[in-house]
């Protein structure tokens, strides 16, 4: 279970505005893409006790997937200013769907991918607090 005040708990307790959801979702995927350079992808029995691989994966999946709908709304708003018809085609995807889209020839399937696919639904049932709510006048996230 996540500690109180952790990002996933804060997100579960409140709904970020679409602009903040898009920003956070982009940031979490950017951070996740850097994770393989930090983790040696060794079997669990060869890693030190408390190695954060599973927790990092759970947190990434939970945050990324929970922000999909509001981030999609903001993306559609931005795109509709340039091409309303194209904006109607925009749709978000889950972490597991992104993993499934990668070509096996270019993607090395790791234990992260397998565990993500297996545990994804379990992660969405967590609770906690979310980021600061949006200011209804400006649409910007309010400071805590």
C-alpha cells in the first residue's frame, strides 16, 4: 500500500483539471522511459532487498492510466483549435495498450512488461489524495 501523500494517492483523492492531467501524464511517461537506464533488469533474487522496480512500475501504471480521460479532453481542446475533425479522432490509451503496440522485433519484453500486463487492473483500485484542483476561472492548477 502506498504511503499517505504519495502521488498516486493524491491523484485518487481528487480529479486534476484536463491541463494538469495532460502535463502529469506526459511527465510520468517521460520519467518511465528513463527508468531502464537506472534499473539493471536483473532477476529479483540478484537485486538488493527493497529494490524499487515493482513499486516504480505500479506507481507509473496507476498514475498514467488514471489520467487518461482528462488528458484526452485537454488534448482534444488543443487539437480542435487547429483541426476539429482530427480532434474528434483523438483517444487515450492505457499503459498495457502502449506495451502491446510495440513491435516484438524492436522491443525487448522484460519482467516489467509482463508484470504490468498481469497487475494493471489491481492497481486501479487504490486510494489517496490528488493534485491541487484547477481554478475554474483560468483552468490552471491551484497551488496547495
